[in-house]
C-alpha cells in the first residue's frame, strides 16, 4: 500500500505553485485564535464526525469507509470563471454594494462562475468560522487600504453575500479553498498564521545549513508562504473541518482545492513523514534522508528509495483529495469538486500532485507503477490548470527560440493529452499581458478553445487594467 495509513481504498466515480505568489503584494495576517487549548481541533473533528458518524481513531483513514460510493449528481463545470483573491480585492469584498457591482460587471463580461477564496494561501478565511482566523483580524495594511482590523465590517460575511448576489444574477459560485499554506513570513514581522501556534505542523525542508551541511529547515524559514505538512493527520483534519464548514453552511455550487500539495521537492522530511513512509514500506529506512534524497552542493540527488518516496508523496495528496471529495459530496450532494494545479510536468514530481490520467506515459525517471496508481483525476469533477505563459502561440515561441511547450497553446495541448477524459479548465494570468491587450485576449481565446472552459486570474488585474471588455474573447 503506497500511502501507508493515509491511503484510501478506491471508489467508482459514480457519475494548477500553483497560483502566482507575488512577494510584497498580498499581505494578510491574522491574530491568534482565542479558543482555549486545542478546542479548535476537537471542534473540527466533531464537525467531520457529525457528518460521517464513525469513530475518529484515525483522523483521515476513516474517510475510506464512510461511503460505499460518491454522492454525485449533475455537477457544474465553469465555462468562463473569474478568480477573486482575498487580500488583493478586499475593498470589493467589504460591502454588499461593492459585491453587487462586481457581480454585474462579471455578468456583463460573459463570466458564468465566480471563484472567491474562502480560505486564502496563508490560511485566513472570508466566512464565519468557528476556528479559522478571519481576514478582518489582519493588522497589516496594503498599499490600497489600512489594516483590515481597523476597518473591515465585523458583521459582514463576504462569502454569503457573494452567493446571494451571484444567485440573483444567474451566476455560480465555486469556493476556492487553499489547503496547506498556513503561514505568512514577511520581512520585519514575526511569523503569523496557524504555524505560529502550531510549529509542529510546519513542513520540514532538506536544505543546506549555515555550516554548509545538509539540514532540516522548517518552512517558516524557507519562503514567504509557509506550508504545513500534508502528511500530518492533524493538518488534514483541520483542512477537512474547513471544508465541512463551507459546504454545510453555504450554498456553493462547487469547491476548488488549491495548494493541495507539498511545498517543494525538498519537503517533507519531518518525523511524521518518515514514520508514515516507513509504514508504507513495511520497514525502517536505515539512512535518513540519504536513502531517499541527498543534498550535493545545492542540488538534490535521488537515493535508492527515491521512486518509492515520490510515489508515497503523491499517494498522500491523493488520499487527502479523496477524503475531501467524499466529505463535501456527502454534505452537499451534486457539488462540483475541482482542483487547481500548475501547468507543467515538474509539479507531479516536485509537489506530489499526480494530475495525469492513470494510463499516462512515464514523464520522468522517478516514474513507477506505484506512482501510476496515484492519479487525482478519478477524485475530481474537473481540473483547473495554469497556462501562465507570456507567449501565446507555439510559432511565436519558436521565433523567439523558446520551447513550444512554454506557451498557452503548447501547454494547453500537452495537458489536454495527459488528462484525457476529465474536464479541463485552462487558466490565464492577466498580469502577464499588462502591456499587450492583444496577447491577453489571444490567451483567453486560446484557453477557451483548447479546453472545456477558461479561468481568468484575477480580479485585481481586471479592474485596474480595464480588461472587462476582453474577458469574453472567443
């Protein structure tokens, strides 16, 4: 069993980092949750237990036996969607009037689905949670507004209002839920977010230490967005609690799992991951981490157990995605479950996201029969992939001496081949075309024609650049 105690049995279907991370641009933080002790964890587990009505002896493994089949109906696939990142668009999310105006603009531009971040890349939410920190608690300002803690309305629920206004306008709402990003590290500020309260959850990276030797370094010392360990049962239970809250309290048409991955190829080397990996092998690892991966200068080199390690990491993500899908479909039958992934093959290996079809050909040396069983596609209703390239056509790439795959069209065709059979939504990052509206319109048109729909990232680029008239490019 590749995934050890986190692997879940397969179930018939029954019926893309990822997002751009812009250092210094989006700065959300939250004050510590004031629930005493670990009350939030008990509440999260109680939420899920109320749904599945089974013991919680194994916080994640119980999901394997909770349903004999997925509760699926006629789910909704976005045709033309607009992503709404929380902090970059907080002013537009702070009143009913602003949200109503946003919905009207989106509808006029041909958008049929809005994607608000119910939980953002650092773990802060825009809905009323019993345990997750709300964006209104942020004490740090942005260029566009002062600290939300000083002005964001205390009695305003952006997610509920957006659903109400979208319904009135005939639009759908798919809530984006960032999974394993749980902390924010900014120069001049202490660590904020869930990892500040739970450092034992931090993803552990294999890096070079100050003495030049290989060292285990927590994610809070690696990047601006600090990741929790996806293999930690408590981390997974926390994320499932968030999904339960959203789908049980809000009439969303779908959820999109984002940052549902490991932080990078050098993670996670925590004691928790080691124990779970050893459980999947059925034996201990004699040399850790050398038998899995070793650091030579600043490069990572595979050890004798590297293929098993790559497959195990992918099985961890598969197990979580399976549990998440079953949970939300149980709570809200017929809901759509999508996932955002980066649009390049390396994400499969580096991030543990096997978004290819089960019969996909081997894509890199660490490919194995075990890895082939970890496809995420059977668990999803659609896949949303980032076609985030400034060059649109393959011909233009060749003219510039670039790879045809590093284009909107080339990447779209490649991903289409690797995900055949699962609805695919191509995603376009408008910021790449700030000075070239023709190319931006071409990117939207190409994504729409090559895939089953298009997602535009994000509202904060649409409004300042006045891209509304381009969003309906066909």
